[in-house]
């Protein structure tokens, strides 16, 4: 599935699958926006500056901090906490399908757990 998406969207870079010239790091605010964690890049920057984002367990307050493949990004949103492992980068913000290949969800997103379980 990932290879098919890479062929269709040349702007997505995943590890070494993309060949030469791939991105090795990306600004934290830009990655959060490309991964569709937030709707706007300015919202991503505000989330980081507000202290709601951790990289590998360390609070990050600089939106320009670089994330790399393998980093674990923890984001505290209004009613949930998302834990995402960075597995790729994108040069442009794509649709929801393209954004799903940028990360691996390490915790089930809100609303995906069976009713009544905690």
C-alpha cells in the first residue's frame, strides 16, 4: 500500500523508500500540519509554543524544532492525547489518505475503543 501511494504522490517522503534527495528532518509545526493533527500551521505553532507537544518524552516549545524519522510525538489536544511515531515527511500538505503514511498511531485515537472499556 505504501509503495502505491508513493507512486501516486511524489511529494511524500518515507525513510529511504523515496531515494535520493529525501527529507531527513522537518519543522515540528510543519509536520503536525502535514500529518493533519491540526487544521492550520499557525495552530500547530501555537500548540507547540503552549507546551502541548513532546518529542520522545521531552516538552518542546519551539515550532521550528526538527523532527526526524523514528521520533515519538505526543500531542495534547482539547479532549485527547495522540501519540504518533514519525515514519515520513511530505513537501506539501496532502489529503487525509496521504497524511496517514506520515505516522504510526501508537495509541488508539479517541472514539476507536470499544464502548465501556477504559
